[in-house]
């Protein structure tokens, strides 16, 4: 019985570490995306439309990292 509870504890620890990494990565990525996006708009306001497309694509890509981390965490829980 003790080995089973240790295995469950290690599984939850792995899930926590996975989500921690995904959350920190997404947070840093999003802050970088929006800081650069706003800096670009501040430097050249006429390029707002072009930068908006690029900014939203970068935002979606960064959020994808977080969602993939969540999916991996769920998969680890169900293993």
C-alpha cells in the first residue's frame, strides 16, 4: 500500500511541476509579446494594423504553450 501512495504522490508532483513550467513560460512569453507589441506601436503608430495581426498570432502561440502544458498534465494524471 505504501508504494502505491508514493507513486500517486510522485505523479501529482510531476503534474505540478509540468503546470508550473507551462505557467511560467506562458507568463514570460506573454509579457514579452505585449511589451514588444506596445513598443512597436509606440515607435510607429501608423503600423498599428500590421502589428496587431502579428501580435495576436504571437499571443495565440504563447497561449498554445500553456494549453499544451495543461493537456500533458491531464494526461499524466490519467496514466
